[in-house]
């Protein structure tokens, strides 16, 4: 499941993830909608932007989703070294916290780590 409130960023990530052979959901733009769709779709992986436009941020949405789905989480943000973010998300045991502007190879490595495999 791909959650990103900046649709163009989400589309770019979606296209590149799919190019590696992974399926992705439609781009979900709010934390509340992510929780709702996760209940229905039961995704295998949560790829979550930390800062979302609505009232529920990515960490809060992931925490709620993890109460009913035991799935890996990959967070991405404009500041992946934010100590407050790392502390807030620690109990969710994210596979990775990635920089939005970082290497796409890091994204694929995190996805492969979440699934325990390699397609590269």
C-alpha cells in the first residue's frame, strides 16, 4: 500500500516500484483513507509518507493499521534522520525510514528486506 499526499511523488514511486515487478495500490493521500483501505485490502507492505495533509500523520496511521494487520512498514520523509520521527516510530519496528529525495535503490532494498527476497 502506497500512502503519499503529493500525488506526483506517489506516481513516480508507484511507477518505479512496479518496474521492479511489485504490485502497488492506487496512491492513497490521507492517513484516514489509508486505515480504511488497509482494513479492506489487507496489503502485504505499508509504504507510508510520514507527513500527510490531513489530521492523521503517517506514523499515527501506521500505528492504527498495525493494530489489525501485522505487516512491515517503510516510512519515507523529507528528513529521514529526524530524531523525533525515529523515536515516535521505534515501537512500529519500521523496515526503513527513507529520504524522499534519496536513492531509489534504497527504496528497492527496503522493499526486498521487507519481503526477505531480492529481485535485483
